[in-house]
């Protein structure tokens, strides 16, 4: 009995401690649930969706960050470039960029303030600058000397060009001009040519009126040698109006009075020498003839004018009638 009574007392003595512990645990549970509810209200809603595919996961893993932004910028730039090309505004766009760049350089002190051009005779200063693409907006800093030189040499008048950039603002251009050598007529068009046959410009200026005239296809490239040979016979050269290249093989001479001299294909020098001798001794160029044919090496054929032919025919008839009268 005593043992039973002692056990009953010990259980009664532990009951307040158990109640306190249970109350503490309950308070902790209530606080945890309270804060969990508050976090749930603050957290954004979670969208229930399927997990991404392996392909998407690989792209997100290996592609650089912000690749989407770069792709968007690239697409926009590509669209703008396509619009410029399709609209035919490429030259305007390039010119605008070049002008903007030159404006910045000019504001920094690289404006072209002095231009020195040496060697020009036929071309003016403005023409040289225009051919080279140099204008009032050009800056010395961004001026491409090689490009200017190539543009100048592309002009038929300019044989050679040298470009010097002297910072901060001086441009020097040295050119070697071709010389006007002769006038060349082809298919009714008259042009000024250089010694090598390059066409310098259409004939519009009377300052080239005294140049020798060559006519026909291929005459522009063969004129230098033939005119040099003709200069050795001043008796013939002084009365020559034009040299005509026939069939790209041989030359004819048209004299100032309209007389045609048909030269042979070969041994032209001897033919000119014989022609000069005939004029000195027999005044060939002063006679009433329209053509002299020297194409055959063993003979010279002279074609009389119409009036001279009639006079010769009448003279022949008179001589014939007198001869008959004398025989009678």
C-alpha cells in the first residue's frame, strides 16, 4: 500500500511540468503556421507548367548571356541596311558617314586650308580637285592619297600624279599632263589624242586647230610613227591637210587643195621622197590633177581633174584633126 501511495504522489507532482512543456510546443507550432501563412501571401503565384525540353536546357546552358539582345540589335541593323540597299540610298548613306567623319576631323584642326598643284597646263585647279574628289568638306586626316592618285590617273589628260599630305592642313598635288598630239576623226567624231593614241577629249576648243589631222580606224595608234616619217619631207608635210589610214594597212594624203595621194603599203619613205622630188622638179602639186596613185612600185598614175581631162581630150582631137589635114 505504501508503495502504491508513493507512486500516486510522484505522478501528481510531474503533471504541471508536462503541461508547461505541451503549452510551449503548441505556441511554437502556432507561430510557425502564422509566419508560413504570411510568406505564402507575399510570394508570387507559381505557375504550374511542364519542365523545359532538353534542347532548351542546352541552349540556356551553353549560349552566352544577353544573346537575345544581341540578336535583336543585329536583326534591326540588318533590316535598316536592307532598306538602304533596296531604296537605292547606299551612296547617300556612305556620303553622309564620310561627311560626318570629315566634319569631326575638321573641327579638330585637320581642315584643308592650302592646296598646291604643280605641273598643270591644260587642266584648271578646280578641274584637278574635282577629278581627285577633293572638296570643301574634305579633311586632311581622312583623305586617302592613294584613292586621289588613282582618280587623277584615270583621267586621260593626266599621265602621272603624286599626292603629299602636309599636316595639319596643306595638300600638295604634282601631276604630269599628256600633250595634245593630233586630231583624230572616226565615224564623223573628232577627238584630241595624245602620242600614244589616248583620246584626251572631244574636239571643242579652237586652240587645237593647228594640230595635224588623222582619219580612220587605227589611225590614232599609228599616227605617231607616220607623222614622224612625214616630217622628214617638209615639201609634202607643208601642203598636207589630213593623213587617212585606209583598211588599217596603208596611208593616203589629202592635200590642202584637195589632191589625193595614194601611198603604197610598204616602202612609204621612198614614195614620199619621190613625191617631194616630183613637186620640186615638175611642180606636181600645182597641176590640175585630182589624184596621184603610187600603190604600184613600178609606176605612178595621175588622175586629171574633169576640166583638165576635157581640155586634154579637146587638145588631142585638135592634134588628130590637124594630122589628118596634113596627110590630105
